[in-house]
C-alpha cells in the first residue's frame, strides 16, 4: 500500500536524512515514471526526467516549507520537465521535417500536459479516497486489487498466491477498476499514477 508522507518524513528530508529520502524515492519514483512516460512516450526518457526531479528534491530540501506537499512538489517538477522535453521535441521534429503523425502526437501530449493542473492534487487525500473505495469492495476483490496495483504481481502470480483461476483475477480487477473510475472521475491523473486504465 502507498505510504502517507508524514511531517516527520518531511522534517527528516529537510535535515538531510537519507532514510527519509529513500522512503520518499521508493514511494514516488515508479509512479512518476509511469506518469511521465504517458506524455513523453519513452520509458527511458521518462526515467531520466524523474531522476532529475529527485536530484532537484534533494538540492532544494532545506528550502521546503513545513506544510509542503511532497507529491505536489514532485509532480509539478515532473510536469515542467516533461513540458521542456516535449517543447524541445516539437522544435526537433519541425527541424527534421518528420512525419505529420509524430508531430501531432507530440503536440497533443504537450498541450494536454500544459492544461493539467497538478497544483490541485493532494496525494494523501487521494490515498484516503482509494482506501475508502477499497473498503467497499468484497474481500477477495480488495485482495486481488492490492496485489495487482500495490504489489505489482502479475495475474498469474495472484492466481497462484490466492489459489484461484486467472479469469477470477481478471474479473476482480475489472470490477475494481469500474468502481475506481466512478469514484476518482475528477482525478484522472491519479488513475495514471495508480496504473488504473480509464
């Protein structure tokens, strides 16, 4: 299950605590890579972008305010870094006179990301919604979803672990996704971070 970033963790980060930094890194790195790759369409570039984001977090740690939302800070920088990459890509495509389809794809991702208001996102608030939504699911459905989305197990691994068929795993995941689409309809980007298709 995702970790709620507490004031103690933020305080530790500000003081240069490697342990606090590692917890934050482990909690957000893969999610931010998934978010970035949705727009830059290249996993290796997305990973480089997010690595730069965490370097900036470490460099700026002492200037963070006590009530700073680490999630908002990280996703804002990730968004801006992705925009910088896409802007450069737009120029590169025009210079190389690449195919129109590729140009339109990059343009679409750039303007979609530019319109995205990440400042309104509160990750801890979303975690509470996720937990509340999960609590409404049948026990097996909850368990399957947690193993799939939070523990990153494959459908086959979940089926083996719970001693159920893969079709049952798929049915439970589909059921959970439908409910999350409804409950988190105002937080489409969060669905990306939890790898929930919409």
